[in-house]
C-alpha cells in the first residue's frame, strides 16, 4: 500500500498516463525472481518489506491467482509477459518461475524488427485484456532493448453507489495545457 501511494505521489501530473501500483508490483516481482545483490535487496524492500524470497514469490503468486478469479461482479484481465530479443536466452528456471508463479508469457522475438515486435506485444496485451487495452508499446520502446517486461491490467466493476444520469455535469477537461473540451462528469457541481 505504501509503495502504491509513494509511486502515485511521484507520478508526473502533466502527462496523460494511468499507472496501476499493482501492475508495477507484478513487473517488479518478475524482476525480483532473477535479481541478485543490491538490486534484489532494493526490490525486496519495496515490494515485500524484506520478506524471504519464498514468501515473496508465494504472496505475489497467490495475488496473481486471486486477481484472475472473478468475484462479486469484478472483472479483471491481466497481460503479464517477459519478451526477450531472440539473440539472447532466458534461464529455464527463471522462465518456469514467472510462467508458473506469475502466469506470465515468455517469448523470444526479433527486436531488430521493432515495428513487428511492437505489434506482437500489442496483440498479446489486446488479447489478454479482451481488447480493452490495445496500444501499450511503441517501436521506440523496442529499439535498443534486449528484453521487455509487460504488465497491463484491465479492471471493471460496478460502483457501490451508482450515479444517476441526472448527476452528469459538463465540465472543462484539459487534455493538454492549451487544449480543453467539455466532458460529462458524474458527481455534484462544486463552486
């Protein structure tokens, strides 16, 4: 919880980006599974407050399973993957851990073909989230990389207290500093 709040506090306010702390934690948990030394210690401190490796893997493995289990009208879809340039290899024990414990896909791709690699990753995310998240990676993100960890989460649930259509109020939305438009918002008018 503290990690998520700290992460959100440091998020840039001038960018149109939504980052889920859960998504970042899943990605860090996959890195943690193979990290060593200072890197592993730092990740461990952030995601598990110094717990043992087995406890960390067990906790996040159970969390991954729980989030994929529908309950009380909550729909959640997760795209979790480790993509590696085909010119490198992944240790089989690491691949087994992240596929078995974190339900992650592991795939080698030709990162030299940046456009095609980005399309393959985007297609995986789109399929995993039932088309709700489509464009997550760019050619620029692939260029120069040798591996990419992806985690995208689609979440949908009914509100505990639904808003009525009468409560929709048009308000000014600023998509950039100089661009604004009227957008319907739910809630009460604040003066």
